[in-house]
C-alpha cells in the first residue's frame, strides 16, 4: 500500500495543533471517604473523566504520513467530537486557574 502512495502531499498552510481526548475512570472521592469511615457508600465507585491533551505538532509530515486505522476513526473526526474535546479542554484549563 505504501508503494502506491506516490502522489504529491498536501500540507496545512500554518501551525497544526492536536487535541486528543481519552476517556478515564477516576475513583469517586466521596466513595473513598465513606470507605475510610467504615460505612457502605454509594454504588458508584468511579466517575467518568477525560484526559484532554493540547499540543503543537512540529513535524506534520511524520505525524500524518500514514493512515491509522481504528474502529472509531470516522466518528473521532465528527464535528461534535471536536466541540466536546475543546469544551473539556476549556473546562479543565479554566477550572484549574
């Protein structure tokens, strides 16, 4: 497949930034307090969280030279996914200030 990819490549005219959002599970703080007190707490031990990384892509050619196939490769690039990642990034940044 690589041998067939000989066409001229298109590159963005400016700086490229990557926003990656990865789902995480964190132990629920309230559940830990109840366990320390010896009581049975809520059934929800974990809360949903996202790790959002914002970084500058210095080597566009290397980063995007090949297609990375995954189960979610099409839905990952839907407009609502970009909006959600940017919203979570802003929430994480501004709530920590």
